[in-house]
C-alpha cells in the first residue's frame, strides 16, 4: 500500500488483531474507492486511521469529547462509539491530516449520520466487511458492496441497528438519521 509508513506509525497503538483489521479496512476501502470513483489515497488514509484511538483510555476519550466540543450526546451512549469522533481529532492534531473528507469518514464510522459522503460510506462499509470480519449475513453485505454503495450502506447500518436492538442496547440517534436519510433518498417511503 501507498501509506505503509502511516500504517507503521499506528501499529503499536493497538493489538495485532485490530492492526490486521485496520489493514483490511484500508485495503477494502481502496477497492471500493476505485469502484465508486472516489479518491483512493483518502480512502487508504481514513482506513488506516479510523480505529487509531480504539484502545485509548475511556476517561481520556471522554475528556477529549468535552475539550474538543464534540457531540456531548455521545457521553450518554456506549463508549464504543467515542473512538470515531475522537479519532478524527487525533488524525488532524497528531497526524496532521486536515482534509475534511478524511476526517469526517473517521468521525462517523462508529455511528453513520444523515447526509454521508461516499467516502464516509466506504469507510463505514469497509469497517464491517473487511476480510478478517466474520458474522452471519456478512456475505450478503459483501455482495451488496460490489453492486451499489447506497444499498450496501443501508444494509450495513440496518445490520448495526438491528444488532443493538436485539441485544436491547440503545441506538445513537445519528444511526437512525443515517438509515432514514438513505431510505428516504432511495424513494421507497410509501404514503
Ligand atoms: Fe472503529
Ligand atoms: Fe474498525
């Protein structure tokens, strides 16, 4: 890959398994960017950095959300969501990427949102379907990713929301907004 150097820089910030996942996300994102006419360099960089603070201390993540004035609603939801928004701040401040496409893709990879860019969708989808992932239904998601970016995004966010609902876990509003936005744009809302 083109940004092997960047990959090396983040290697010791996560366990090997997560590092393999990161490489998988970057590779999948490059592939989808090529397929859907998006910038492959941005896809690779966002893929490499998307989980950069996944293993950071929760208290530190919390303080970052407060000090960086990120969405305060995040603090009422599971800490698993925090590494996206905080990761985008770290990508900017520590790794000096100031491209908004890249930063937004990192920022919203844990929740999705209404009005996602194609790069945001690519990172969200790649995070879910990269080669080391395995869960029931993943084959369908992988097939959809090859056919239609929006349909794949709908299926991926539906999978995430359904998974949380089945476990009786709260769903962050941006995920519902993401779902509603895509479904409404698809023009299949009746009545
Ligand atoms: Fe993540
Ligand atoms: Fe990830």
